[in-house]
């Protein structure tokens, strides 16, 4: 991992310090920055708060945030203050790959604010090389501690892949989900979007394949995971209840 660390330092230097400039403002004190923390005190993510967390703690923070979302007990947020506090740099604790679906905003369902998470959203929450590049930036360069690949119930992209929809550029998008459709067995009679159980099985498989692709196709991320410096989890969001279920 020394090569990765060296490259990370070189990248930060070549970026003109934009990613670490917020460290100079750390003298403001965490209590003066209105954002969320694990003890319900609002503090913006800084180099110090990011470094103090483990992957397990980062994952728990996401779980706690979803619990607040489900219970309707969202913490108040001063987005303008968060915007100001993160204007010089960013130190998010997690990177989430989710679907573009309008009902499944990563920041909202996990009750996180500005500067807390990297959020990648694409129809069908699949993992391709472009997404992997973003995750490598988020984790190996910017220090995020936890990756979550999250699908959701009633996913239109999953349904489209199940029905082999052909429509403009969406055809190529859905092709990334087709391996999940092919891998699901036990639904010989009805393998279309009219079969809700089949659709959900494909959504689950699609998340599992995304996790596998991260491990197989990114040596950078795999090294961090193997060393225990980065967590990787799959999850499913229920658009009816708002609850996120994490997959083992």
C-alpha cells in the first residue's frame, strides 16, 4: 500500500491543496461547525473526524441515519453553514453507489448532510469502470472508509432489464444489469417485470454482482479492503417503508 499512499500524497499536492485546505480552518473548532456527528452534535466532516472513524463506525453511522429517517426524526441541518465549512475541502466518511430513482436519494435516506458522503447515482446502481474510478478517488485519494452499493425495491431499471427493453441510450444502460437477470434461477415460468419476486431477486443479485466487480476489477480498492482500511457492503432500500436492509 506504500505506492498507493505515495500516489495519494502526490495527487493531493498536484491538486493545489484543494482537498486538504479545510485542514487550515480546523482552528474554528468542531463545535462551531453546524453539521451532524455520531453523538448528535452537528459537526462538519474534517480530516480529524474522518481519521478518527473505522469502517465499522462509518457503516454504523449510515445505519443510524437510516433509522432516524424511518422514524421521522431527522436532525436539523443548516446547509448554508455546511456549504461554507466545506468550501475549502472535503472529507466524507462513506461512498455510496445508488440508483437514479427520485425516491432514493442517498443523502436523505441515510440522513446525511453536505460533505458527509460521496454519492454516485446511475439507473440500476451498476458498477462499471467509470464508477470504479470515482470510488477509487473517493476512498484511496479522499479517505472514505465505507463503500455501500444500494439497490431499491420497485426499480424501473431492473424491470426494464427483465423485460429486455430497447430504447435509445437506455438500451446500453440496461445491458449492465443483464448479467443479474441471467444469473437468477428458479423463475422458469415468468421472468418478466410482472413477477415482483423475480424483479426483487434480480435487484438483489445486481447488488451482489456490483460488490463482486469492485473486488475483482479494482486492485486499488481490494487492497484497502483486504487491509481492513475500507469496508464494503451491499444494501436494499424499501421505497414503501424507507428502511435500508444491509446484506451479509
